[in-house]
C-alpha cells in the first residue's frame, strides 16, 4: 500500500501573464532537473493544494502545479460577483498550459489530472500530443450531456435523495422542474452576496457530499467555505452550461490522437460524481491506456485504493525517458 510522499515546499513560483488580464499562479517542487510532470487540478475552479505535490517522487520529478484561471492564487478571482468569465474556457486553459510549458523551458511533460483535471488533460493532450510523455488520469469526466444529467438533472439523486433535496432547495420552487444549470447561473451571477453566496454553498455542498465513498465532514467544510465555494460554483456552472466548449463526445471520439502516449486510468467503482462507464469507454477508444477500477473507492484522489493506483503509476513512469 503506497502513501503520500513527504511534505515539500516549492523551490520556484510565480504568476504568468496569460493575457486577458489573467495572471496564472504556478509553482515547482521536487528535483529541478527531474522528469517534468504537470498536475492539472479539478473543479474546474478548485485550485491546487499542498497534498497534490506529494503524488510524485520528489527526487525523480520536476513537479509543476498551477491554479487555472479565476481560482486559487490566480488573479482575478471568479469569486468576485462581477468577475468576467468570458475569457475563461477550456481552450483558454489549454493555451495557458502550453504557454506555461514554454515559459518553464520544458520540452515534454507527463500530464496528470483527475475529475475536471482529466477533461483538461485530455483536451491538452489531444491538441499537443507531441508535448505529452504520459497521461495519468483519475475519475474520468468528458462533459457529455449524459454525464452532466447524471449530476445535475437528477440521475444521482436516486442514490442521494436527501442531498439532492438540499441542492434543489436553493433554487426557487418555480425553477426546480427546469434546467438547473440555468437556474443556478442566474443565482450565482447575481451581484448581491445574499443571493449568490447561499447558492454557491448549496452547489458546492452537493459535490462535497458525493466526493468520497464514506462521508468526510472535513471535505464538506472545505467545499462550503464561502471563499472557496463561490469561485468553484461560478466556474463550474459556467463550464457545464457551455458543455466545456466541446462537441458532444469529442474527447472519446478523438482518443485515437493519444495512440502514441502511454496512459494509466485509475477509477473508483463507486465514484458517484464521475461513474466508471466514461473511463471504460475512454480506455477502449484510446487502446493504449491501462484501466484500473478500484472496487472499494469513490471519487476522491486520496482514498486509499485510488491513491495507491496513482502513485504506482507515477512511480512506474518516473524512470521512463
């Protein structure tokens, strides 16, 4: 059973000007001369944490983390009710990643992403396959309508009726039978904190309650802290309403573009946020990926079986040229 590597601090950090008034926070940890890997966080809008640094052998990897536009330590924050999300799309983020790679002077890097991070990792790898040495994915999500309907049109409510009741309760009764992504957008876009803050907390609580196989109150508390909940809810809703600016099924349809890239997919059998059907479809379409379904795990990256599979993958790839 593998565990996190020891805590470590960045040896370099900064803010990269990616245009449109955005400064993207980045940091480097581990071995400055090691194998480059970039960690792509979830959400969208969740940001990176110190625990994410600890998924990679610090003596072997040059570990790059960054906070995507509008969240974490990047500026401006989408937590501002009047924040402009017009230039915050999947393809802006793909371009930001490529700009960061060039800024750091990296020729090729391993791309590691979970949940929304798997979406962005796939979009980047399919756009720049020659810049990706390996892909390590967890909790695969491709923003298809069926996946969004599962989470935001009542699919998973059959498993979590109490939590779904709370999610619906934040929306005026007259709007509960319609498109909930649109209803939440109206609330989250309201300049009044008395309107957008409770909506953001309800949105984020729904995700926080479903993220782990067993309830984890500390995760729910993190998700519902207003400073985190508002940017997370606003960015997620923005991306999901626009279907990630992807054609329906695009990331699985174009999996053949990854044929030269070795990959590992680690997926919880009881992942309620991103059920394993998508990971299975991707692995079949890709043809060059190893799929591990962890039988007693949910969605969170730090659940024992998930963590074990992820670190096994990064350890295996550590010495690969």
